[in-house]
């Protein structure tokens, strides 16, 4: 079994999901008392969020690259960045290490294409929805993304930072997200990407008529596939 290196803490709420999904999937496949070999480097999300707000992407790239190098030195065989937004700096992180970085949008794209879909709605932080890095990565897989209107983008961002990242799961916010998903469906979305690793804390397939692509789970499963191949 190979060792997974996880850069987490962004937020720690979703990092716990990664840890659960990875270990449960390893146990499901291997049986008995098996669990994953994982090195976790958990960052302080308050520092990351402040740098995001200030647009200090080069500084964040350096921080994550340094963290990835430390995980590599500790024996990790691959790297996961446990957040969609910070994949904006994924190329710089990959350039800093010899082992593969498993990109979260690749995991999402594989699942979307497996269902034969070409146009999906994207929910996430403002950075993920509004900046081109995520949509462009999916476009390389032949997938078009739709994002909510400005007021709805602001509300999704608020729910993520003010509620989910702080462990607050409110039914009223779930209903808001589902309303936004319905609007995207009316615009032609064939599926919905939960493009923030905290969103699965609030929304899953039972809540939505559109096929849901939970990037947290898809990314974690991709790591297990790598570790056990």
C-alpha cells in the first residue's frame, strides 16, 4: 500500500471527511482491520483565508509547496490538496515535488464523463466559481461549467465560510443551495459539482434531483485507487 499525503485544515471540517472516506474505502476493499497509510499536514485556515481575501496567491503557493515537500520527505507517495479553491496553485505545488499531485478537478471530470454529461453547475467559494482556473481545468476534459448569478455566488460563499467551515449545518442554507441548483438546472446544467469540500456536509444526492458530484469523496476515492493500484 502506498502512502497518501494530505494537505488539510482548509477547513479541518472537510479534512475529517477525507480521513473517513479514505479509511472506510480501504477497509471496504481490503477487509479486516485494514486502514490507509496517510500523512496529514493540517494548516491554519484562518491564515489561509486571510491570504485568499488579500489575493496573496504567490504566498499561498509557496506555503503549500513547502508543505508538500515536507510530506514527500516524510514518505508520502502522492499529494492531495484537500480543498477545491487552493487548486488554483496546484501547478506550483506539483512543480515543487517529484511525486504526483492528484488534482481534485480531474477526479470530478472522470465521474462527470462516466455519466456522459457535458454541462454542469458549479458551487464553491467565490474564488472557485469566479476565477478561471477551475472551469478551464474542466474544459480540458470537454466539460462546460455554469455558475450562479452574482447574488447567489455571494450567498454560497457566505454559507461556506460563515457556517460550514465553522461546523454549522443549517436547513435553511441547504434549501438555499438547492434553490440555486434548480436555477442552474433551468439554465441547462445536467449535473451539479459540489466544488467546495465542505458542501457535502450539507447537501448530498438525496436532497437534489440533479446528479451530484461530491468532489471531497471523489478526490478521496482517487487517492485510494492510487494507494492500492
